[in-house]
């Protein structure tokens, strides 16, 4: 499948995921106070969607500028790489603090899995920027990112923190 066919699908999935999070947070009500772990998961789902959207829109913008396809794929990896690095340096310490909260019931494997997923995506997006295998790295990275976002979303819905 060509990037021109696959990246719109990723963009739609990312928008849908972010939209569902917005609906869930709206239906829970203004007076409800979210646990620290729930807040981190909400932010994580939105960030996962943003990573994929930035990558897809970067690709679309580069293609519209008539840049060669290989370079477009490398450009599409830069934004997700920077956002994934931000997630690792900003969100993961916040996740650890939230997991240590007295009200938190999060399992240790859950936090470790999130670390592994984000680190894997950093490697994939970095490889997409510097290698000729950009398309495969981006497809795998976006797929993992969407699945991670869905997993966090389900954990928020089921109140499994």
C-alpha cells in the first residue's frame, strides 16, 4: 500500500481516538475529579493521536510541495520523533508520580510497557529520519502508537488504572 493511501487512514484513526477521549471526558461531568493516573492516560491518548497526525500532515505537506517521496517520508518522521522524545521526558516522569499516588491502582507492568512502547517508537521514528526504510518504520511506529492510544483509552474507560 502506498503512503498516499495508508496515511489518510492513520490520520482518521488518530482523529477518531482523540475525539472519543473528548466525548468520554465531556460525559464524565465537570464536577468529577480525575485521579492522577486517569489524567495521565487522557493526556497520553491525545499525545498518541497528535504524534500520528503530525506525521501524516507533515507527509501531506511535503508531498504538496512536490518533494521526492523518500524525502517526504523522512520529513514525516521528524515531528513524531520530537513529540515522542517530549513524551518520554515530560509524560513518563509524570506517569511515575501518578503511579505512586496513594489512590493509584496501576500495575507495575503497565507503566513498564508504556516506557517500552514509547522508547520503541523513538527508535522507529529516528530510523525513519535517517535510513532508507522510512516507510516501514513510519508504518510500524504509527501502528504501535495507535494501538498504545487505544490501550490507554480502554484502561480509562474500564477504570483500570
